[in-house]
C-alpha cells in the first residue's frame, strides 16, 4: 500500500486508526451503520413506490407516463447531490465528520416525514408536485454526502488493513436499508392490498422511515470525531488545492461510482418499475422478489469485504468490476411479462451487484488523502450519481418503451471499462491513501 502524505496538506499526521476500544468502536459503527440504513431506506422507498406515487402527484391517462413523471422526480433528486457533496464535504473537512453526519440524517428524516403527509394533486393541484420535488431536492443534498463520508469515516476509525471489512460493514447497513424498504413495501401491500396502496397505502412505508429517524439521531449523537483539531482546515484553499492535485483520482471516482450506480439503480429501481409500470406484474410479488435481492446484497457485503482484505482491495475491485461487462447483459432476458424470468435476472445479477456495491465507495476513499477526502469523494460521488445513477431507472423504462433496451447494458459496460482504466491510472499517478 502507498500511504502517501500529500505535500500540500496543511495538517499534521493523522493519529493511528483503530485505537478506540473495541466496545466504543462497535458503538460508533452501529450509529454510523444505522444512519446509512435510514438514508437508503428513505431514498429507495420513493423509487420502489414510484408507480403508486406518480398518479397521486402527476395524474395521467397513461400509467407509464405517470410512472415516468415520478421517476423523473426521483432522478432530479440526484442533480443536487454534487452540491451536497461539495458543500457538506467541505464542511466535514473543515469542522469534522460527526456534525455533518448528524445533519444528513436530520435532513432525510424531515423530508421523508413531509412526503408522507403531502396532499395529492387532487387536493392542491400542481403545488403537490412542486412540494414533492422540493423534498426530493433536499434529500439529494443529504445523500450527496452520507455515503462517501460514512465510508471515509469507517476507514479512518477501523484499524489499517481492515478497509475491506469497513466497506462490507457500511455496505451491509446500506443494503439493509434497501431490503427494509422492500420488506415494508411488501408487507404493507400484502396487508392492505394493491388498491389501497394506490390511494393511501404508499404513505405507510414513508411514515415508518420517519419513525426510525429518532432512534438513529440518538445513536449518532455519540459518534466520536476522527478528524483532530490540528487536521481541521481553517481555509478552503488547502482542501481545494488537494482536490486539484488529485484530479485524476477525482475522474476515477466519478466513473468508479457512476458505473456501480447505473447497475445498482437498474436492478433495484429500473427493473422493478419496468415490471410493475410497463408489464403490469403483481406489485406484491415484485416486492417479495426485490426483498430476496436485498438478502443477497446483505450477505454479499460481508463476504466481499472479507475477501477484499485477503486478496487486496485493488485486485478485488478490478476483478468484480470487469465481471460487470458481460453480467449486465442479463437484463435483456426480461423482454416481456413473466415473473419467472424477472426473478432469475434480478437474483443472478444481484450476486455481482453485491460485490460492486460493497467496494466502490472504499475504492473512492482510497484515491483521496485525508485532509481533502470528504470534499473530493463527495464531489466525485455527487457528480457520478447525478449523471449515471439517477438517470438509470428512467432510462430503462424509456428505452424499453422504444424497443431500445439493449443499449442500456452496452452503456453500463462501457462505464465499467472506463472506471477500471482510470482507477489504474490514478493509482500509478498519485498512489493510494487507504487499502492496497
């Protein structure tokens, strides 16, 4: 591993990682992890319920059009992620990680509660859609920093050599949030039925997420700070100079994250939305299948993290990312109604997805030094999910409506190859700052 100290850094050498006692480290990681669970539950629940939310806020005679409108709002939330990553990431590099991670959870909790209680189009007209959009924009600010900063925090907290395990831990809780979103949606749909889900039942999973937030905020209050007083940057010039010096690492982060997120939202939102909105599959059954995918992602996170520490992070990343190139074409099997085909495609592709979603954030963290890490990874992450992640689910439904679905796996495969090329180039140009 090349643990390079950048010459432009205006901080002293970081204290050794992993010195906190095991109980305090576990408590910190629990608060950190459950915050990720809440963030991803609240973020994903909107995508899963898009087919129900669309007609309530964007009524149309065509159910596909209403679903596309809701997915467009889902995608717009990604557009402000770069802003959230830059603003909150810079604050995290200047005043510390803990307060920013409290803010991110608080914003998500408030906006999810608001969406759950918003009147529909039939009550307040176009204002319903405007208010929904405003909530999604605020959620984009929150999630723009949560994933990159929480991974950076976990890497800084855990002992050196356990970067893969830290990534697996964070990914586990992120996937638990996605799984929980599917399970709550499935349970609600099963109990009250599809008709009720279409009118008022979609609000129940939203309210469940809001209720979880109080417990998570309590846990996060006890998070220790991993940035010492000497390491906190008083001026932004040093931070941005560091990002500029590591421009190749920033470019690599954008494509490392972008390819993973295109794949992720295709599987977790795009294909389920295609099944429900275009092919008219039973929503309760779709929720059940996506819940199984969530279990695969949970187990895969822990396994992938441990393997990455044994075989080296860089080797694990390159191998799993190149495997996406043929793997993404599985989605072309689902070319028409058929739950059996949908199940096979979603679950087989989910195994490969689990590996990629575990490693991409810790790989991004490794490409930036500590003093500008939150800013650099936050910016790269935000740009990537806005450009490639937020548009994926919309693209799938839109391309399928024009018989061009085959272009999406080609697009994702190209992104994957570019991400590997840039990652290798960045390692050779600047070295790495975590993992090997």
